[in-house]
C-alpha cells in the first residue's frame, strides 16, 4: 500500500482538476468540486494548509482513486 502524501487543500484541488473536477463554489473554508463528465460526483475539500490523514483518504476514496493514483496527480 502506498504512503499517503501530505498535501494542502488547494494542492488537492489542483490534482483533482486534472481528472475532470471543477470548482463549483466555496462556502467558508470548504471548496465544493463537481465532476463535469459522468459519474457526476461532488467532493468537498477543506481549504487548509495541511489536510488531515483521514480527510484526505476519504476525499481520495470518494474521487474513485487509489492513493498511488492520487500521488501521481500531485
């Protein structure tokens, strides 16, 4: 199993944009991303300097990626 990378919220959004997610809107410190092509998933990414391990793992899982695939996008 790949090691979980340490990343910030904006860096995670930048990586997720590479696979089709676009910033829908931002509410407070949470960025809401939507996928423009099917499957139309919605992700919520906190705008923090460093994402907690569990939060990042949940975002990766909801995006339908493995940790290794996400690390390649960074």
